[in-house]
C-alpha cells in the first residue's frame, strides 16, 4: 500500500468517525436533522454529507495541522481559556480506563468534590416521555411527603413562555441554559423533592452532572414500542405526525442515550408492568438509599 493510499484511507476513516460522532450527539439530544439545520444555520444537505462521512475538507486540513504540531485537534477548536496542564494529564489517565472503571472514577470525584451527601432526600427521575415519570413521580412524592416538581413546567414558568417558544427563539442551547438556571434554583430551595426531568437533560453534561451530584437519580426505562404507545395513548400524536421514521428515530435516541441513562443510581424497568408494582420497587429503592445515608 502506498503512502498516498494509506493517507486517503485514514482520511476516509476519520471523516466517517466524525460523522458518526455528530450523528450520535444529535441522537442523544433528541434532535432531528431538520432541528439541527435550523439551530446551526447549516443546510440539511451538508449535515447529511457530514454524518455520512463526507464532511468539508477543511476539517481534514485542520486535523493535519494539529497532527503536525502533535496537539489534539480539540485543543484548537475548543472555546474558552486553554486547559491547565494538570487537566490534560488527568484526561490522559482517564482515557486509559475501561467504561466501568471510568464510571467509578466519576463517582469518586463527585463524592470527593461534589455535594452527593444527602442526595436521597432529593429524587430525580430520568428517561424518555412515556416511561412513567409523571405518574410514578407524583405517587412517590406522596409516599415520602415530598414536593413533586416537573422541571419542564418550571422552566416555562421561569421563562414566561412555552418550551416550544424557547426552542424557536434560542434553540437547544438557550433551552439548556434555562434548564440549568431553574435546576440550580430548585436544588437551592428544596431539600426534599421528587423531580421529573426532561428526557434530553442527560445529553447536557454540565446539567446532568449537577443532577447526579445533588439528587438520587433513577432511570425509568421502557421499550421503544411502549414509549410510543403511552405517548399516543395520552392523545399526543406528534411523535408520528409527518414522520414515518418516528419509531426508528426513537430507537436511535434510546441507543444514543443508553450509556448516559445508565449513570443513574438505580434503574426501574416499567415495560409491561402495573403502576403499583413499579411504584413498590421504586419506593423500596429510594427507602434503601435513605437508610444507607446517601
């Protein structure tokens, strides 16, 4: 194999990996390609090319420049101040860990520098729509005499406009900024609470880390089909409207967020189960967490 052929193959693989990362990030955030095109002011056609490994050649050139200087391309495009050398060393060490060890390291850092003590008095339910967060959250709050808060409702109340309007005016970035502001306010004001979060919160690293460090977090999990059936049963036909690939999109979102949802302290599978059965398991899990002093 000639050097030229090898370089071409390496470039092709790099662009394919770049496209895969963009596609995965979009799926984690529950964004369609149309949503991303609107918020980024980049055409759907170009995004399709990017996700299919046919990105702009300037990306490849920048990568070549980075390689020539023996620096990570992320260091060249990262916004904000340069990271200190110690942080680079920590990242290098962490990058060598297996996924399970990496998760354990994250929890250890949170325990050492975060606010994880007393988290079990604040319970956060994560998962997609239709997993049972609203129903089980209200019942769980009654069992513990806790306040029940729907984060999405509080975000709309704080902003004075609907979530759709926030997205239209400020996009995904603006909504997550508002989400962070409201979440911080809730955590500051409420010591005993059950919080129903939005399904996409886990894709915003800073917001999710705040939640994990301050609340006992439970993933309410369901199958894609059951998610869709429950949402439709509530009278919401939007998931299927003008989208023949709605189920496939939902599966991609779940796959993209699976590793993120698994960072929760506990998992309750609600598929094919009665509400009382799920509530009993959820209550027992949270009682055990409180007894253990979490």
